[in-house]
């Protein structure tokens, strides 16, 4: 009789990995809000103008928020000093735009694009460099300690705000959008500002780039694997700490870029611009789900649309509209629209 132990065994076929399906319900919230606002506004041209303005504001808020979302989702760092990078980016951009005022005022698309690109590039480099130092000096000693992170990063933002006042002064600085970015495009009776259309395009480019990098590249795979099991990835020879420092620097750079866009959107900057935008940032990332890029994107659009619609329809409650939106979302989904950070 042949022993069963000597018979060759065939390996069991690996079970198919379950596919992660995207929850489409939160993606329908922004279009639903647009539809609900239309009959309240009444005029189609006014509705279209407010909608584009809301989308532009939302895209800028997304660019500003995406860096903090990235840092918290991948590094578990609550950086309340994120506004310092926003303010730094805005002031570095002012240092580029004001001396090159002839390029800003030139009726030349090439010169306007050049000075706009220089301002954004300088802001991202400066914010990224300061972000590198901020991570090493301020954040690194308090990894894994959320309460200390909140306290020390808020202190860092206060210090940064005072340093900005010492370097650039406490006065408000006016910023002008480049000449060819001014004016509006007429769609029927609706006037759509050119700069807001540019902001929408830039926001979409940043969002698509982040999604592709995190989900379709080797670096994105390593980052996500390092979040799930850092020790295993390090045992394979990868230096996750360096990779996470790079993530922090990129997040600071995105904040610097957002500072440029927000400063031109408001057409003036002050040293407190970072602290002012910080409130919107945390509303957005709480609505979207801590650490979720897609949730941050949807949350930013909702915040931008809500601010513009309520500012037109109910000016007295406009200041509280985004907090009301956050409360309603959290009552529906307490962990946000797309929670990924299991903290």
C-alpha cells in the first residue's frame, strides 16, 4: 500500500484578493449641493458664477489642505503649524511678484506664466526647505504623541508668524494677479473669472497627480506599505524614515503653493494668513476623513460651494456655514467621508 505521505501535493490556488470598491455616495454630494442651490438662487447666470467661484475656492483649499492630509495619513502627525508654510509661501511669492511688477503688468501670456511659475516654484522650495527643518527640530521629538504635537506645532506657527512680521513687516501686502489672468470669460450672462478657472485646473492636476503617485508608482507603494508595517519594509532594506521626511517636505511645499494661490485669490496677504486658513484646512480634513486624499478633495469642494452659496443667500450665517456642514457630515458619517487613518 502506498503511503499517502509520499504522494506529491499540489499547492492550493491562492484565493482572489477582494477588490476595494470605491464608495460613490460622497462623490455625489457636491453635484447634489449644486442642484439644491439652483432653485434657491433662481438666476442661472448667478448660479453658474457662484458655482465656478465655489469650485475655484474649493480647489485652492484642497491644494492647501492636501499637504496636511498627506502628512497625517502617512506619518500620523497632527501638524497645527501647517499654516506657517502657507504664510511663508505667500510672502516668498510676494518677494518674487513685486520686484517683477513689469512682468506681472505685461500684456504677455508668456511673461505672466513665467512670473507666476517663478512665484510658485520659489514658494514651494522655500516652504519645503523650512518644512525639512521643522520636521527635524520640532516634529521628530514628538512622534506618536498627539497632544505634544498639537502644542509644539502651534507654538512653531506663532513663532513663524512673528518672524514673518520681523522680515516682511506687519502691514498688509497687496498682490496683483498677472494681467492676462485678469478679467472674466462670458458664458451667456455669467461672468467667470479667468484666475478662478486657472485655480480649478491646477487643483485638478494636483489631485490627479497625488492619486496616481500613491496608487500607481513604486514610491506610493512603499509609502503605503510603510504605514501598514514599517518594520517589515525596513527589513527589506528600505529607509522608511527618509521616505517619510520626503513626504513631510512635499506636504510643506504644497502648502507653500497653496499660499500663493490663496494670496492671489484674496489679492492681499498678512502674517496671519496661515492661521486664518488653518480653520478651513481642519474642517476639510475632518469632513473628508483623516488621511484621505479623495475625502480631502470632496470636502474642499463642499466647503467652497457652501461658502459661496450661503454668502449669497444667507450672508448672516455664512461664517458658520462650513461648521454646520461639518456637523451634518459627522452626524451621517462620524469618521468622515473616506476614513483611512485608523487612529
